[in-house]
């Protein structure tokens, strides 16, 4: 069993968005467990399991020895573990994993193309799911529609730009995929309970 909080790890993990198995395993499947009582398991072969055990052993050894630099090394080992099992999940082929992977693929597509004009039909084409199944799955996993999820992703990307860059709010709105700054400000306030300008003033990274 693996549980972790990316915020507490405090490392850049943008590349994980390209691994459909990551979203399927750590985002979609837990939601299906809650809603449907799903009891799916990722099965590793002997070589895969040996590699995972080696990574875990290396993490334990570093945490015990506490040699200078051990925290960074542990994070590196752990993220190697996460990426590896995510890739393994991408190669799974069961009734449940195939369905879950399709939603994971939709999330990966949104993460990579959030600044583009993404439609429901785009996600239907990518996942090869019916529109009704796609809508139902997003409601189950995120309690929102795919379009709402896209907007939430855009807002989160905008938050990072507001905190770490000097781009104008209008430029950030366009970079995040919004057609104009007025609509961006409206959606931002709805989700973050703050204006973009106030958010930047409070959360600006020196």
C-alpha cells in the first residue's frame, strides 16, 4: 500500500501528468474503491517485484543511516517507485483497469493540453468511451463535469504562474487557456474565493 502527499514532498512532478497509469492508479481507482467497493490489485511479475523491493530497501537504508543528502535521495527513490508502478499499471489488462486507464488517459490529456480548446468530444475520442460514461466517471471521481475539471486544472496552472512569474493577469489568463481575463477572473474567484490579483499579493514567491 502506498500513500503520499505531493505537496509535502515539495518536488517538481509535472512529468507525471504524461503517465496515464499514474492518474489511473492514484486518482481514479481510489474513487472507484469508495463508490463501487472496487477491490482491484496491481499484479507485478517476479522481476518487477524485485525492483520495487530494492527501491523500498534503499529508502529504508537511507532513512536509517541519515547520511547527509538522504532526504533528497529518498525523494528520488520514492518518485522512481511511483513512476515505475504507474508504468506497470499502464500495462495492466483487466476489465477494471482498462476502464480506469481510459479515464487516466483523459486526465493526462487535459494536463498536457489545458491551454487548448478541449471539448467533450475530444475526450470521448481519446478515451473511446461513450459521452454518458465519460460524464458519469468524472462525476464519480471528481464530483464535477469534465469541463469543470478542465477549468479547475487551468486555474491551478494559473495559480502557479501568479505565484512564480511577473506575467500580467491577462497574459496568465491566456496562457492558462482562458479566452479573456474577465471570464478568467470570474472562474478564479469562484474556485479560489479570491481575485487573481489578491491571490498573487498573498502567495507571491520571492
